[in-house]
C-alpha cells in the first residue's frame, strides 16, 4: 500500500476509534432476495460476469518459468495457462481441436508440449499444433490454423487475469478503477504459492463474497477465532470503480498512536480486503496474501465453489515455515467454513422460504452495498423496472 494512503487511513481509523464510529455508506440498500435464488438472474450473472469479465486466476508465481503451466476450471470453462519458451504467459481453452478432450490436467513445469490423452494430437507451449498421428487420415486439416484456441490473458503487477471467452485482451488498469498502483505496491511478483484448497458450500456464489464484506458480525459469529483480534463494527471503506477496498482494524492498532511515521506499521495492525470484481476477495494480511475466488457450482443458484490460495513472501524451505503457513491456512479455512459458511447455508435456505422479499444492508456495511451495486450496474439492473 502506498505510504500516503497508509497515513491517511491511519488518521481516519483513529478518528473512528476515538468517536466510536465506523465508515458509513450514504444510504442503506434493500437487495431483493431474488438476487440469491432466482434462476433467471443466476443465468444472467453466469453469462455476463463469468464469461466476459477478466477473472483473476492467481499470482505470477504459479507459472514463473518457461514450460510452467496450470489448469483452471472453476468458471465452468476448461482453461490452460502456460508460459511459452519465449517467456510469454498465454491462456487457451484446454480443449483438443480433434475431438474435444482436455489436453492436460493439474499443474506442472518444464513442459515442452502437451499431448492429448485420447489420440495424441500434440501442441507446443504456444498452442501450435505440432503433430497428428496418422497424418494421412487428416490431409484436409490445416495444421497452421488448428492451434489451441487462445483466450485473452493479462499479466500485470504480479497478477494473472484471464477472460474465459475469445476476444481482445482487457485493459486491466482501467478495470481496476485506480487500484493498480496500490496492488503493485505489494510487490506481488516476489511471492510464492503455498497452497490451495476448495470449499463447496450450498450457497449462492455471491454469499461467498458477502461474508468478507463487513466487520459488523466479527464479535458475534467469531467469538473465539478471529473476533478477539479485531474491533467489531469498525472498518474503512473506499470504492474503485466496480472494485472496493475495506480495511478492518486490529485490536493492536492503538500501539501506533503518536508514532512519528505509521508506514509499514499500518499494514501490521490492520487487514486490507479488496473486492476485485466480479468474484474475488484479495486479502493482504500482515505477512501473507489470501486470494478467495467464488464461483457458481454445477449450474446451481444455491451451490458454489470457493477457492482459497495462500501466497507467502518467500519460498517455503523449512519444516517450521511449512508448519507456520499451514496453521495460517487451516485457521482461515476453519473459520470461514465452520463458522461463516455453515451459517450461510442456513441463510441460503432462508432466502427460499418466502419469509421476506428484500434483504437490508445497513449504512455501516458500505463494502457489502458497493459490491451489490456494482453487480447491478454490470448487469444493467438499475434501470427503471428492473429487479
């Protein structure tokens, strides 16, 4: 985070602490329950948000060297990301041009080519078709124009975005709405991937984001896990186009009072939660990065896949470091899965009960309000007569 931003947010946080207040939205929001249960609304989101917007797939460290690759399927489209021999990172449909088989699985390194497991059609790391067994049977195939189908990919600020449909590369800096310099300041190019785990709660995909977007519930829902670490119902809030930054304040924040300069210490005594539109929580903790990605699952309005990837500032080379980072990951997963998502599953069932037509978001939940207004804006639902 930029030094001047840290200083300004520190000033604002102390003002709220001293006054017993929190960041407030100009107005509350009544969000229709149909946003979470209506199949038509769900299909609109799936088509508009998860096919046309750039989706964050991870940090550069997932594929730093030529021949490094990984697959990504959570958006419902089979995607292969690979760094070519020229050092360029590319994305393709992970679909063989012969009979449509997936070309490769998992994550790997030092690949020079990918051979389809069905009939061994083989592609190089730039997606070019290199070999067709029994070539005489396919004399009419134009090999030069039968590459893997490329997808728009942008690698910037140590982050990788892919659009899961054909088209032009997006303007990521414009998409970030002014957040690019702030994200770049974290030096993400130097981070290492520790691990990834996926949860499969029975909730609408948006609920997987909602649970991170207010500090109003911390002391009540998390009394023995993360609740004691943070001031309840206290956060800072700023929008960046369709994106958002929320800052939660640790109980240790008071140690900074009267400091000559707060740069660096601010990051230690807060947690920065960025909503990267449409479906990512990018969380900067004091000593690591968490990326939570929430996707619809199995074509259901009430099921999601929520993936946590933990990134750390240096490679993990010792057992003690491995135990430390595993404990961090276990705490995050356990808190979100056992506390947030178990309650969220009951909430999801309540949405379908007919008990109410709208949900009420308070002015003290500005990040939540911003997220849902951003979705409505992207879907064109703020026009008269739209739900």
